[in-house]
C-alpha cells in the first residue's frame, strides 16, 4: 500500500503564494509519476501538474507560468509551488501517485486552497 499526505493549503489573498507538499510512505517504490489535481465546488476534478521520477513535468495551461511542480525522490515528496494565485484557483488540491504500469492510482486526502480577499 501507498499513503500520500498533503499539507500546505490555506487561505491566501489574490496575488499571493502557497507551497503544497505531498509526502509518500509505504510501498512508494512502485510509484512512477506523481501529480496534483484539484476540484472546485460543483466542478470535475482536473489535472494541474505531473512529474515523473526522472523529473519530466507537465503543467496545465490554466496554471502555466504561475505553478511549478517539483519532486524530492530521497524524501518521497512532491511539491506544488503556486504563485500569482487567483480566486479561480480555489479548490481542494489532491496529490496523486501512479504505479509504473499506470494500472493503479493512489490519492491523498486533499488540502483546501482558498484565494480570497
């Protein structure tokens, strides 16, 4: 089993910054790509960013230039640096880990990010 625990969410004013962390434990060696998804009230969960174990990244167009994903394999942790936050970034952010063969997903419990003045 794999456990993913997010932290770092909170309330921030528009234009502000937050850094989310996702710490993995358990059978983390089976995880290849990790990523962040978000779900706003009344909307479907959407992909924000992904990063492979070797460091290749993919960022959604809606956050490109503002968000950065990174990973520390030694600490089994993935980060999401969020800058120039907008009210539309308000959502629950979920950490995701995929097995190397992409047959199974693991999810964290989610962390709330609220962007409001």
